[in-house]
């Protein structure tokens, strides 16, 4: 029934206005799935390779599509993903491109769900999944690689940890986003938005901490449940390997100073989440910081782990971090993303399913988070390509997918 009869690939626009790969997968009994690859700006050095979409499409048409059509079953995700790997023939999808791979992998999953007549999260997670919802981390102020002339720290994230429902959490993040705008206006700070829809004011990190802290408290009082906040430091982007220092606009910190600085921030602002506080090659520094503050907060590896089980295993062995960011396009297939989530959970690491800064209307990650009982999802606060995922979470909770 789910035998794949066609795979169509095309170039479509992403949220930054760049081309990306969209895939349609069709099956024998009329099943249909469509998915599109997202794209990072602050990409980790060890991520699977994204090729220019026209090249990725041509290579996938040549190497992968003939092995899938008439051969593979969309309902058998492991088989589809194994074929994508074999067709590519490299470790990092540099032949067909991780963008073609992930688009096909996700489209096949949707086609499989379509034939079953089941929501995607149920097809992926099984029939007993779907009662737990991830807490959305909402980017409200940002800079780094996502906006010019803004904060050094890439993302200041609202984290409505006490929200009674996913709907309450989603609206709380939007309210924090709005509260930030009002506070910026009070201070006469004009600003636009970064790639993920977060405000991108030309202020230093210290002022951003003040504003986000205040915005979170204001909304917390309004909604009556706990809202914490977190960060994506994107440490690898700040790290200069020649001088071995983290370069901020106003100062430079060596690794020990960076660890002390982040630990101080965790205490001062009760941060519930800190992503990539340190360089992507520095397992030792991650371990040291985790030892210091890992009981109080999540220390999450994004560029450190790149959704890769080998890198995660090394982190587990070395006690580096206690959480992993999960981005299917960093590794290339849904099966690989699942494996990383399972390994994380088995070892007490919290998986955080995540969007990329360049996104599309594709909402697969909302289903992936629910299917795997992931405790958090990071997918922005506002903006169409972000609300595509947030609204899908609300629909899943409402049993309306
Ligand atoms: O660093 C990150 O976590 C992501 C998403 O927020 O950014 P990018 O997609 O640019 O890597
Ligand atoms: Mg990150």
C-alpha cells in the first residue's frame, strides 16, 4: 500500500528568501506527503552537508529517486532512510545533500501517515503517544549570526515552564515577544527583527538581559504561571580559535572566564536553558560548566552534538551537557534524528527538537516532538514559518490534525 510510486523534487523559497528543496512522495494507494528542508545560518562544523538546492535536487534525482520508486515503502521509515544513506554513499550526505535527504525523509513519513489515515505524530511515535506536549522555547531577542548590529548572544528565549497547556505556552511566548517590544519603545530603542522573528535591537547583552527579564516577569504576572528564560549563546560563533577567546563586542573572555560568566548568568537570571555556551569542539569546557550548574539548568549541545549519535555518545561519556538539540537536517534523516533522541533519553539528556533560522511552512518538527515525548521544542515565537509549527502543536493538542 505504501509502495513509493513517485518522488518529485523542486526548488521553493525559504523564510530568508533563499531557495530550498521541497519533496513530494506519492504511494501506490494514493498516499501523499510533502516536506521541505530548513537551513541554518550559524551551522555547526560537523553538520551534514547542505548542497545548493539545484545541485542537491539533480544529485538526488540521479542517485536516490530510482532506488526509492517502485522499491521502497513510505510506511517503512527505516528502509527509506537506509536507502537515502546508501544512495548518497558518504558519511555526511555531501553527494545528494542533506537538504534533499531530509525533505524526502520527511515527505515519506507524511505519505506513510496519509495512507494510514493517522496524524504524523502517531505514525512516528505509535498509538500511545500524543499526551505529552513539549514546552516551546520562544526566541524574543536575538543577534549573532541572525541579525546584524544586535546582541552578541544569538537568542534570548522565553520558556513558559509552568504553562498548563501547549496553547497557554504558545500565547505566553507571543506575549513576552510583545512585552519586549513595549519595553524597547519605552527606552526609545528602535529595532527590526532577526531571521527568526526575534527583536534585533542594537543594544548590548546586559541591556537585553534586563529587558527580557522584565518582559518575562510582566507576562508571568499576567498569566499566573511560571515563565523562565533561556539562551542560545551560539558559543562557536563567538570563539576565536587563534586567540582561544570568546569575542564579545565589549570584551574578550578566555574559556575559564566564559564558564564563570555563563554560570553567573544562570544564577542571576535563574536560566532554565543554556544552549551552546561554549565552542563546538570543547567537550571539556561543556563538562566543567555542566558540573557547576547542570543541576540547576539544561546545558544543551547544538553545534556540539549536531544531532549525531557518535558525537552525543562522546558527550555522554565525558558528562558534557545534559541536553541535546535535535535538528533533522543536521543529520539528514528522521531515523537518525530518532536515534539521537532515543540515545539522549536513555542517558538522561533532555532532547530539544528545533527549527532552523531559515525555515518553511513545514511543520514536521511539531509532530516529531510529540511523537518522541520531547520535553522542549525551539521554534520561535512569531512569524508565519514559526507559527506553522506552534499552531500545529495546538492542533495536535486539540486532536484536529
Ligand atoms: O543555532 C540555532 O540553534 C539555530 C536555530 O535557532 O540557528 P541556525 O539554524 O542558524 O543554526
Ligand atoms: Mg543553536
